[in-house]
C-alpha cells in the first residue's frame, strides 16, 4: 500500500474504516507522506502487529523524518524493517 499526504487525524480514521482493504499488505510505501503524527504512528503499529501475528515481517519504504523521530520516541522502531 502506498500512503500519501498527511497521516494524521482524519486520514487515520478513514484508513481504519477501510483497513480490510489493506491490512493484509506486509509493506507500506511512505515515500509520499508529507506529515505524520502520533495517530499515524499508532495505526502503523497496529498494522505491524497484525502482520507479525501472521508470521510476516512488516516493512516500510521511505520513512519520513517525522516517523523516524516518533517511532524512536515511542520505542516502536524495532517493529518494522525499513528501506530508503
């Protein structure tokens, strides 16, 4: 799945409502994200845990600096593999 724009508040609520359409993906492309907040990190953490429960490794492509900082702050960076 490719995410773009802001992964904050309203977009997170919309994504949560349609999670059955993308929850099975094991890789998220974040290269087009402009901004992410704690709600955005939270939905990615929930997704990563679901991926791990299926025995897969959640991967992120092109994490923005905001994500890297928040994931480190919240201690969840280790849930994901990342690529540039």
